[in-house]
């Protein structure tokens, strides 16, 4: 590290890391390993921490998203952000073509682009720097989501050194790939949350998360498709987008210039087939008049431009018969009805099952056993029943009565107010829930006992060796050696033998022993408390310090923790009120698992005496996380929202106006960074 000239080194690292980000997220051609990238980023962060005044405006460290926001400010669009007119037929496209040529003549040229199924976004750059990002909203104004957008690594914080306008806006679509969508849903299911219905909903929900640090983990990406400026580099849309590509902006390669409507139709027909091979969702093709002059001549209606139209693909559907309904029990006890279908080919795959989600969906569809149903792939991924062909309904059919008892253990099902799903409350006596909790406990993000994967948990449960997570730590060599079981894959139907031989047993026992080093927040997450995911576990353990305090915490104390609401607090209280759970915890404690994250008493001070603080704005001497840590290290508490119980509002630059207004209304003292420093000495 060149500590002799920190500014020069910071600039070098910023430039290099942004280049590597561009290669990885835009060009899909990384030139260094992830480890090398992380080492360079760590060096930059250390330099910036030592020299906060030298942080560059396009520093990649600004993407970590540490500023918590409780609301999104409204942004008035400089250029109205209108929606497109839609069509589903060739005839309407020909009508559009005739209107265009009547308005501007037969020289009209089109550009065809894929219609990405995500969330529209407008990015404003001034002097090459990303200044603002706004959602569509009502077309006239949207929400300022700049902090969240900066976490998306495919969006540059600074454009490349090319000839770009001093000020321009570029619009695009924020979306999730199929792989990332599946990853998010798998995590939500594991944490007891309802999965997202489709990638678009997941992207929209992610973009509006209040904590940008959480947006980072959602893995959003973005394609950009329209340049707006008073001084564009070219007089046509296609060349403007090619110019934007040279500035380092992620412009899709799926674009084509089309001289005639037949060329447009060829593009549409090709992608109606090839879209099945894309790693993300599209729902059509956008056709735009290429010439900017022609666009201006054609103008706008009140709702949409006259020079562009969206051709929407019809979702592929198929008719098949509903044979039966199974009811699956998840790890958290949630009951999911699954339709068993007469196999039918849909979007290139054979569909045999489709989720019916919950009792409300069954009722809304009025779907019955023996019905002929219309099935389509929602978002091209998840098969779903969208309609019943009533003309083919059997005469003797009757409405489906949702089951009243758990199909696995017979316990009467419950349904909480405000929740869609029924669930089995016998979490400690229902086999799928027990095995699910064991599998969750050993998972990589929890205790990370990977040697117990691949069906081994089911074998231990079936042999009576693991009925709860504490039993894992009682396992001995002779208990495991020689165990065998044939398991069948539900996906392929193929069988596989699981056998516990010497090396397997050694790996399992070593993995269990190593797991004792897992920190408190991972242990809490691993317990599988409903609604307590990784992030919640980290926040809870950071505030309570140890398990005994968590067990004795009141509802008010729990809801005072940032982002912990009544539902999560009630779930935590309910879990620890169960004597069987407390016995398991005592056994885990006896085996040496970590139930404390507190620092030694000598390192902490109590100068703030338990006072509660709301933090707002940007600080010169602290990062956002750093000032929160300083509050907690000195005996204070962080709360996310201002109430009559708040003791102080700690205000930096650009303090949220709504927070300031509420603090003044309630008479809560607003203190500066300097005043805070005096309080903690």
C-alpha cells in the first residue's frame, strides 16, 4: 500500500475497482478473481477510513448501502415517464405502422427491443456522476430510490471518460434473473416467509426496501434502453444507445434496427420462441421510431408516446386435468396445497404439478377434483392454474374442502388473522417440521454442518437418533457407523444408497464439533424461530448481547430494536415460552454453543445510560454504522422511528425533513455530531 500518497492510491483503487465491476457486471468478462477484488476493496476501505475527506464520489465502497431510510422522497420527472400502449395482434401493429408513416412518411425506421419484465427506473447523471434515481410513480413524479440503486453493481456511479452530455437521464428496467429469484425464494421459504409470486414482484419489493444494506443481498441488476437529454450525441435512438454503451452503461445487446414492419414481425416471432432460453423474464417486444425528429413530430397522447408501442406475448397455456390435491407441510408448519395434474407439455417442459398456494386461491378459482384446468407458467417459471374450463366440469363434482388437520401428524390446523396460509402448530411433534428444522439447523447459512446433508438428516430421524437439534451433539461414533438407507429423488425418481462408513462418520462428527464455533447470531438463526431470518437474528443479538436477556426481554424491549415489529416479537416470545425449547437450549449450552455476543465489560462504557437515539443524516467523523456502534458501545440504544419515548435525535447533514418535523412536534432534543461527541467524551 502506498501510504506516502493516499489520494493517489485511493484514485487508483477507485478507478481499478470500477473497471473490474464494469467487466464483471456489464461485460460478463471478469479479469481478476473474486478474492483479488475483495482484497483491493478492503485496501480502499481502510484508506478511506483513515482519510474520509479523500473518498471519491464514485467510490465502489459507496455501494454497501448503509443508510437506513424510513421513507422515499417524491421526485418530479423532468421528462414525463409515460407508459407504452400495448398490443397483442399483428393487425394492431400494422395500424401503428400506418399511423407512423402517415405522420412522418415512408422513411420511418424502427428499433426493436425486448420488453423486460421488471421495474422502470430513471437515472440522472450530471457531469458524469449518478445524481438521482427515481421510479415511474404516476408518470409525473416517482420515488427517489437513489441510495438503493447505488447498490446495483451493473449501474455505474460515474460514466466513462467519453463525450457525454453534461446532464442526461437514461431509463431502464431493474430486474432479477431466474437464478437469483429462485435463490431469494428458497431463502424466504427457509425463514418462514411467503415466497414472491414472480421475479417482477420480487424486484419491485427489493427496490423499495427501507434498508439499502438489505437491497445489496437481493442481487438486482439493470438494463438501460432510453436516453433523454437536451444535447444528445446523435439524432436517432439507436446511435444514442450505442454511445451510452461506450460510457460504461449497460445497454442490452438484444436490439435491432428494422426498415420495414416485416422486419419487426420477424424480430417478434424469433423472440417469441427464443425467450424461453433467456436467464430473465420478458413479456414482449418494444417497437420505437428511431429518428428523434420523427419522435418529436409524432408526439404524445396524455398517457403514452405515439412513436412507440409494446407488443405483448401471450403466456403459453395448456389444458389438462386436475387429478388430486396433496397438502405439503413446510419447515415452519405452513400447509401448501399442490395440484397433481395429468402430465402436459408447457414451455418446453412436462408439467405434472402446480402450486395452489392456499385455501383462498382454491376458493377464488373454484377448482375441483376432476376439473379440466388451464395451466400457464407464471413468469415462465412456476406452473400455476389460472382458470377452470367450466364447460368440461364433471356433473358430480363438489367444491374442495381445505383439510382441517395436518396430513402428517393429525394436529388441528390453525390460521392466524392476516395470514393466507394454514399451519400445523405441532412444531415439535410433526415429522416434516422436525426434519425441516434439523435441515435448517445444519444449513450453510446457519451452523454449516455440510457433512450432514444429502438425506442423512432423514436417516438419523428415522433411526431415532435425532429428534431435535440438541440430539446432534449427543451423537457418537458407534451410533453412526454402518447406518444405511435407500432414498429416492422426488425430481428424477432415481434411488441412491446412503451409507455411513468410517470416513463419513469422522466428517460428520468433525463438522458437528466445528459448528460450536458459530457466533451467537448464527445459532439464533439456526434455531428456526418463525420470522427470525439471518438479518433479524443479527439485529436482535447485537442489541440484547446474550440469550438470557433475549429470553427475559419484554415485548416493548423487543419492538424497540430496529425493524423488529409486533409479529416478530410475538414469535420470539412464543418460542421461548415453550419449556421443551428451553430444555433444548440448555443442552446446546452444555455442549458449548455460543449464546452470547457481548464484549468484555472492560471495553464498554455506560455514559449514555440506556438513552434511546434516532440517527438521521450524514456525519463527518463517523460512517452510519460507526455512529450507531458508538451509541451502543457507550450504553445507548438505537431506535428506528421517533416516538414520545425517544430521548434524542442525532442529526447529521441532510437530515430527513419528516424526522425533523416530528422531533420538533414531540419536543425531542435534536443534537449535533459535536454535541454527541461531548456526551461520550
